[in-house]
């Protein structure tokens, strides 16, 4: 017996979007697994033409170009001799990092520079931390110099404005 499910009309579009997204992810995952299989292996749930078309699609110039760009973005300037991570935030979003930092400081929001620091530092010893990568060292160095410069001139300025000035505005 086949069941039929229904939901309220106002949820129809959302349910369809979710279904399409999840089904698309599942199909992409399956095709990626097929792509990794040896060509001589038979895939029981597909006709012979589907894996062949998929392999041809992955050899297409546009696909190769996008794939190489994505790989380069993931590597973000790393070479075989030098493994230089840009940040260590992982899958935690910046707003979540800010919320967590504010919670530790009784609801006081951290400065932009403090958020940058917390996502670009790594522990190297018991209590030692260091900036990861040349770019983050440069940014924080310039920020500290600029902040000190304003302090020496007797100018009180919002640290967030100083940071944004150093990095060239809001990203």
C-alpha cells in the first residue's frame, strides 16, 4: 500500500526546496562514489551511459577550471614546503564565535580585532599562542602599531575603527 503525505499549502514551497536540496546532495554523493569506482565495474542501479557521461562532464574544461579554483581556495597559498593556514575557525561561524566570546565576558561584545585574534591564533605550548600565517601576523602588527600611534597622539578612537582602517574596510 502506498501512502500519500500532505502538508499545509504555505509549507509546500519550503518542503519542495528541502526535498530538492537533499535529493540533489544524495545524487551528487552517489555520482561522486561512482566516479571513484574503476571504469570496468558495473554499477547495478545505473545504465552504462550514466557513469560515462558523468566522467566526461568532469573532464570538461569549465568543470576542471572550477575544480582547480576550489582546490586552490582550499589550499589558500600552501606549498609542499610550507603549510600556512590562514585561520582556525573551522565550521563555527563568526557570529557564533562572537556570541561565545561575549558569553565569557558577561555579555560584553569583543572588538573586531579580538575576534580576528581568536580565529587566527593557535596554541604552540602550554600557555603560548602564536598567529597563524604571515598575513595574520602582518594585520595584527599593523593594527597594534596604529592603535599605539593613536594612543601616543592622545586620540581616543574606537578599536574597531582602527582595525577596519588597517584591513581596508568591512569585508
